C-alpha cells in the first residue's frame, strides 16, 4: 500500500519502519525534516509538506502529538485533506479527542475520502517490535483495507464499531484504566510501606496472584522504587489524555469521580515539579501525603 | 498434620476437604454442627466446641466470617486459645483486621503458642480446586511448618514478612485493588455505553490487550451485563473489608482517597438496595449516575 | 456618564434600569431587540448593533450569558471593540473566563481603550434593589471612573487588584464556595433526614448559630424542601461556572478536589434530568444516593 | 439547681463558672483534682469521684474529651450512673458518638433517670462569655428543666427532637459543615494566591458580600496567613469528630463524599506533622498540593 506517514516521534518512527519492512511504499513527513531523512537509506521518500506527502497516497497515517498538530497538518487550508485524492483513507493513530475524530469523519466524508480512527496501546518498545494493540473504528470496508498496515505495526486489532470516535473513546478509557491501576498501586504501597511491609515483596504477591497483567509489574516496579525516569510516557501527555477523557465524559454526560481524582493528582504532580517524569509519577503524591517520602 | 479446622462456610468447607484428601487428620468445628457432620463420611471427627476441637491439634485453622467470630471462638475465655497446647500454631486464613491479627500474635505468644496470618485470594471455585493464593506472614519456622497445609489448599504461597499483620494488610490492600478495578470498569463502561459503543466489544478490546488479568474478565462481564447475582462475594462483605482497610490506613496515617471513593460507592449501593448482590454491584451506581440505567 | 449597555437578561435589565434612574445616559443593545425597546419609555436609546450602541459611549457595560456572547459582541470584526473610541472603558460584568478577561485586557489596550472586569454577586432580586456586590479589578483610575456606575447598581464594590482577571477569578471562586455550601448542606440533610431528624429544625439550628450568612438560609430551605424550582440560577449556568473555575485552576496549576466533586455532582444532575432546576438541585443527588428520596 | 459538673477542661471550666455565677449549686469532679480545686474559693464543692459528685445532684453535666471518658465516668460499674438517684437528669454536653448517646439514653432509662444530649457550638471564648449555642435533644420536660442551666452557659438553645442522638448528630453535622468551609476557603485561596491575587483582599471581598458568617472571617484569616497556632480546636479533635460523623453516616447508610474528602485531608495533615495545630491546618494541604507553600 502507498502510505503517507505523518509524524515520526518516539512512536511514529518505529511504526513507519515496520511498515517499510513489511513492503509498503512510504512517503514521510515530519515537522523536523531531519527525523524523516534518517529513513532515506531505507528507501522511503521524504516530503516537504503534508500536502506533497499525501499527493498520491492510498492511505495517510497520522501519528502526531495531539489535536492541534492534526488540525494544522490535515484540516488547515492547503494541508493534507485538501491535497489528498478522493478515495484516500486517513488513519489517525495518535490519541486525539473524540470531538476532533468526529470532525475529521465529517470533513473527509465531504471530500469523498475515508476516515478510520485507530489509536494504539503500547509504549515505544512494543512499537519497535510491531506488537502494538490497535483500537480501530470506522467503515468496515476501510478497516479491512487497512488490515495489512495494522498487521505490520501491531499484534492485534480490535474493531470498536463503525463510528470512528468509538476507537478514540476506547483508547482514552483504556488510558484512564491504567491511571486507576497507578492510583490503586500508589495508595496500597503508601499503606504497606508505612506499615513496615516491603513494597517489592508486596508487589510480587500481587502480580503473582490476581494482578497478572504486565501493567501491574511495569508500573508497580516504578512505584515500589519511587523512580519515574526516564519517562516512557510523560506526565504532561498523561494529563492531556485525562483532559480529553473528561471532555468526552462531559459531552456524553457521564460523571467519572475516579477520573476526576486522577486529574487532581496529575495537576498536583505538575504543580510539584514532576513534569519531566513518567506519568506514573503522580503515584509519589500518595507517598508524600502519607509522609512516607519527603516532599522536595 | 493434626488440624483443628474451625469454620466451614463457602470457603472453609472446600479448604477442609482438600486437607483431608491430602492425608491430614482433621477435627472440625462449625457453629452449625450439621455442616461439619456432612464431612463425617470422609473420616473427619466433629467437635462440639472450639475447645474440644483443638485439644490435641498441632495446627488450628480458622476460616470465619470476621473479627467477632474469631474473638468468640479463639480468644474468649474457655475457647480455642485456652484449650490449645503450647507449641500449637494458629493459622488465621479469613480476612480479619490488622488490629486483631496483632492481638492474636500477642495472645498466642503469651500462651507459648504460635500465630501465622494466612488470608487467601480466590473465590469458592478456586478453593474447590485447591488453587487459592495464600498471603502468609509470621515466624519463618512456623510458616515452613504450615507449607504442607498451604500446598493442599492453594497453588502458591507468598510470604509477606515475619509479622503476621503484614499478611492481613496485603490481603486488604489486594481487595482494595480489586475494588479499583471495578470502579474503573464501571466508569469506563458508563462512558462507552452512553456514547453508543457496545460494552462487550469494549471489554474484549481491554482484556485482549493490556488488561489481561482474569479479574478484568470476570468483573467486566458482570458490569457489561449489569448483572451481579448470584453473589460470589457479597456486597456487605466487600464493605466490611473496605472498612478494615480504612481502619488500617487510619492507624498507619495514610490517606487513601480512592479507597474513600469506593467506601461511598459501597455505602450508596447498600442504601440503594443492592445488599444481596455481588460486591461488584456498586458498579451500577456509575451507570445510574450517568442515567444509563434507571434507578429502581 | 454615557453608557452603552449590552445584554438585558434577568440581571442586565434591572441593572440598566438602575443606571437610568441614577441619571446616566444609556444606549441599549440586546440581541432580541424587543427586550431593549421596553426601556424606550424611560428615555433610553436602543441601538441595532453593538457597534452603533458604543459609537459615542464613555463606558460600555456587558452583561452577557458567557464567553461566546462577549466574543461575538465585542471582539469579533465590526463589533463593539472596533467601533468604540479610544479612551472608552469596557466594564465586563457577567461571569466570563479568566482567559477571556486577559484577552480583553490586551485587545482593549491595543485599541487605546480601557478594560475593567467587574462581575457581581447577587441574584435578580438584589439587582432590582441596586444591592449587588461588585468584584472589580483593573487600572485604579478606570475603576474610580466607574464608581458612580457601580454605586447605582450595587451596595458595595471590592477592588481585587489592577489586573482584570483577578476579579473574574474572585467571582468564580465565590461561586465555587457557594457550591461547597450546597454540597455540605445536601450531605448533612441526607444524614439527618435518614436518621429521623426534621430537616427544617436542623436548618434553623444551623442558621441560628454559626451559619448566619443568608446563603445558608436560601439554599438550606430549597434542600430541606427538596424543591429547586423556579430556578433563580439555572443548573447549566452553574455547570458552566464550575467549568470556568476548573479551567482557571488548571491553567494556574492548582488541584481543587472539592471543585471536582461538585463538577461530578453537576454533571450527574444534568444526566439525571435536573437541567431545568436551580443549580442547587445537585443537592438531590445526596438524597438519592442515600435512598432518602426515590430516583425519578 | 444542684449540679454535678464533670470535666473541667478548656470548655468545661468556664461553663461551670457561669453556672456558679448564675446561682446554681455545683459539685465538681475532674480527673486532675487540682483543676477542680481552683474553683473552691468560689464556693463550689469538689468531689473525689464521679460517684460522690452525683450523690445528691438534680442534674449531672458531663463535658469530657470523648466517648471513652464518658463511659469510664458515667457507665462503668461504681460510677455516676450507679450512684445517681432516680429522677436525676444527665446532660451530656461534649461531642460524643451517636451510638453512645443512644446507649446512655437506654441506660439512664433503666435506672429511672433521664438523659438529655446538649452538645454546644462555640470555642472557649464563647464559653467564657456564656454565649455558646446549645443543640439539645431529649424528653421535652427534661429539656425545660435544663433551660435555666442552658441560659447560664449559652446565648441560644435549639431543640432538635425528643431523641437525644438527634442533638449529637446535629453537632457532628455542624462540625462537618465547618470543615467544608475550611476546605472551600483552602482551595480558593490556593487558587487566588497562585494566580497573583492577594489572599486578604480576596477574603475581604468574600466576607463583605455573601460569606458574612463569622466562621468565614475566623478561618479565612488563619488560612490567608497560613498560620494555625495556637490551636483553638486541635487537629486530632477535629479528626475524632469527623470519624464520629462518618460512623453515624455509615450506621444510617448515607454516603458523604465531602466528609470523606475532609477525612483524607485530616489524615494527611496528621501524617505531615500538623497534629499540634488548629484543625483548620488541613487547609495547608491545598497550598502544598498547588506548590504555593513548600512542604516542611
């Protein structure tokens, strides 16, 4: 498939590489052109603008930092949407708002193009390994058309429905559920540590019994060690995703008190100087509140 | 090992059976004698009182409904503690408070007996299968002495430390972490359902990707169907365990806002008539708050 | 003073009337012209557009429903800001966001005009009586210039500082504090009612002792009677103000868990069909959660 | 009236003095006898035990630190309840649990004595001035009998009902409502301070407009100055009252999320070393969370 790949960050770069290796023809665009050029040796073209990148693409994949970047690169006058041919499918794989997803669906429809939302679960290591989990939603025919692409980047694709925002919502809800795991580990570890129980021993008991999902191990180790750097997924990004979730919940009319609690934790963590750390660093607030670790 | 087994409820009965089958010699006591007598065919003695049950036991296992039952059966004048011989080990396997665990440790010590706390994770089906997870804490020599017993009842034993309350705390914290899973699923499902996404499809995407631990499947199905009966673990028991957790947190001086949120959910669920349901029924409150399901 | 008064709703109309009665010369603009024309007998001019309204005004007062209305009437091309003369002062008296207040300050400055933020506390009855409380912020000279206007509409003016957003923040924080009063009354009344204590007797004891501020009486009576209509200040407006507060808190980096709790209450009240009621209607959720009143 | 007055702490001492000055005949008991003896000059008898204190009293007033002290002094074998004559009325004026109030009602009834719960609002300065607010509940005839006593100690008496626990509940709910005032002030002040608005100016605007009750002034000044010493009402006492409230709410089946939030604040304040301060010191946590003040 001829793919215009836009956005070569920590996640986008390995995803693009896996597509090239799977035999797809890629034209790359990245705001900082140097990142795109490092792919040149691998026989991928580099475009100067989103518009030239998509000129003769069958599929456009965006893997950008957020709503604004997608708006600027795709929707703004003279950008990808205007330049793409009818029939092109835009696959939005980064975490964007439900509202923007809806707007993209409409806009591409008016241009006789197609839109599929396909955000992913997985950190850069899973992206490298082509083992991401793809949450897809959109017209079934278009999703089928994208399956070879998903297969090159991910280990499994889940179809959430025919309306693209369903996938964005599932992704945001999934991130929220991770934040609940972090908060529950944080409060538990504050309790056991202050009570004189070794945090690692406790974590082993949890992950060896009921809490076998790898996220419990991954985040549990960070929290047991109270060390959140280097950041796999930065705190400001986690805050952004929480904000998108709460916006979707507000629009839908759904109170989510646990999501609100996490919001205040993330906001507090930023206010207390943890903005450079992994988003799991809001766990430290539980330890601080309990006086288990000193405040800085 | 000669075991006095006290408490033959939904969990205790299959645990006792597995001990008998593993070749241990059991004397049984249950407040309602009939439940104990159903074991007679299996060559176990039945005692009339806790005191006679423990008379020549090497180990006493209690699997009772809560603190009060343990106090009445073990600590009260004329009960198990007074009747047991020096050197006997009491293994408390039900979920009791950290404070009572500490008190039992002291009381048995004064009687030159031993005390091991060994609460378990797992519902009756795991108890039947001898696949419980045992969270044990106490003097290492005593834990080693109990290993054949644990092996007959569980699939894995985790040692939390030399102080018995460590195991009770780990168990309470584990239950709290399950409650966080329930709340996060509840809020997420309220959101996706109200937004028109199928709850089961969403659940499949979660459990097939990052949330692979079986608890997500088990509770997720209940919540997706909004059906919480029959109760595997009743709501009042869940509320009791939450109360014990918050008491331990208060004693230790650890604020746990997520545990407080769950407390209010459980209290609300009881107030709204869900006391007969599984404890996961507090998930319905998220659906009600969002107007997704009507209130009764 | 020659005043262009824009926005003649429940609050704006009596405020304008009081200005006219105090001898100021008013030109009125309201989107629905009929509302403005009802003032004609009182010797006030009616303008067709914001631009014509402000043409020779010394002061522009806006009392509009929210940010969008202010943007459309003041900032948009061809509207009040462009039409007003240098030296004119714009006094924004409705509840708008901190961000818009900042933007207005800059925009008026660039047009060599002045900007004062002066939102008010008080419901329509206080507006009628000219007894509003004015929270003002802006350059001191400009505030002094506006004092005769404030004196006609309010009983007291508080100066929060030289930066206009300070007043908007104070107003939003004040509304938040009212919401805290409502929530505390709601939880307390759910408790005493369910415990068999008469809610009105309890309220009398509160308001006769420590809680003497009239808001406790006003809201307390609504909640004791569980009756929130007719709406003095509608729930959607209350939700909007809470959202503006949380946005300001997010921008400033301040976690406000009680404001988050109120957010979820307001969102739940909207989801449960209380959108037509006074914003205090979120108190009903405490009664519902406790099973004191049935859900509809 | 012949009164046995038990408990001469910061509150009890001035209350007893006011009774003496009003012409009542007092016999005093205090665990530390010296405190009682300082009254001797004022022509009051001092008793060695609660039992001798009540021997020929018509009314017994207890103003003790908590449930345990009341149990030990009144209910325990050989104490006040056994020693008092039939017909005596016990007036419990300190803040005790709803459960103990119920138990006292029953116990005094069995001894053909009477019980009135009459906790008070007001700090030591109001106690000195005889200006406390009395929340009374119990049989009407008994309350009438106590009115001369209440008149000597307080400025107003509110009758909550015929069941004594109603008064205890009202008192606990009132304290909870104060804690809501503190939390709302704390979050607001964190917001305005971090946004560059002067906290005292903001407070003046609040207390000069809608929030006229003196508690807003009193607590507002503490929080604006972030200074909570000397403690008028200590943090551990505030925590105890919050615990009693949550226990009453649990018994009644009423979720109180704002009370839970305050619980976690109080617990956090204790954990972070604020145990010597006034209970309003939990306000500092809002300032710390926002990074407005450093942690110690």
